[in-house]
C-alpha cells in the first residue's frame, strides 16, 4: 500500500507537463465508451486500450456481471449503465471478460462460493437459468474455463439488450455492443465479431 500512497502523493507533480490533457475533461466528459469489466486487479482497461482521461466510462463488478433489467432494483451496475447511455450518450459499450476469472470459477463450482453469501447471491445474476427457480445459473456454460468466460460475456451482452434505453439506441443505430476477452498472462485481447460467437484477436 505504501508504494501506492507514495505514487498518489506525488502524481500531480509528475503530470505538470500534461496539464492540458488532464484539465480538458474537467469541463465535461464525453467518453468514447462504457467499459464494463471485472474488478480483478490484473485487468487494467486503460493500460491495454491506451485510454486517456475522459476516454472510458468504467463499470467494474465481480465477474463483469450485468444483471438483466429490473426497474425496481437498486443496482450500481444498472444505474451506471443508465447514466452512461442516457446522460453521456456513449456510442459503444464493451463487456470485457478475462482469463482466470474467479467469478467464472465460482459459476463453474458453486461450492467454492458457498461461504460467501453476497458473492453467491451476486453470481446468481450472471443468468444462465431458463427459469428463476433453477438452483444455479450455469446451465449451458460448459466446463472449459475460457469458453465459459467468453460465453459469460456474450450472456451479459444479452442482458444489456433488456435495458429499454439500450434497446432503443441499438434500434436507432446509435449504439454498438462489443464482447471482449482479456488474456491477462499475455496481454492479448480477443473480440467477438457481431453475429458471431467466436472470439478472435482484435
Ligand atoms: Zn474476473
């Protein structure tokens, strides 16, 4: 922690030659993309996208889960999506999964999260259940961790489409959805072409 504190303490002095870059977004943000990724410390979207201040509107959650639209539920992910789409009018949304995702491991092996009730409950929103009374949302996800993670990302895109304001802007052609996969050990980022379910190098 001390290294991080030290960096934060001296950060402003280190960017004095980039004042314009940092000051410009202070007048109002117009991010290029809503970027939804996992809370995992190994996933650093600004690092592999080269994003600068103001580029990414980020939502991070355990397992980059986007719950299906539930208008009555207080949900940080849903509220952030609504703000990005309705107020900021982002033209693109990326959902980015990653290799070695603990949340997907939890989905594959329910017993591994039994002692963590909030995590267990959160994972139920990953949503593979045909009916809500099915015991665990892994139906159809398979056992292969990479394939399961990529399928999981595509499912979260399906959930995004249940948000009325997302669906509306998709219909208008003013919004695009992207499925990405970050290979944390190599830095290679894969993406799934529209209409496909196969992830390939960007
Ligand atoms: Zn993860």
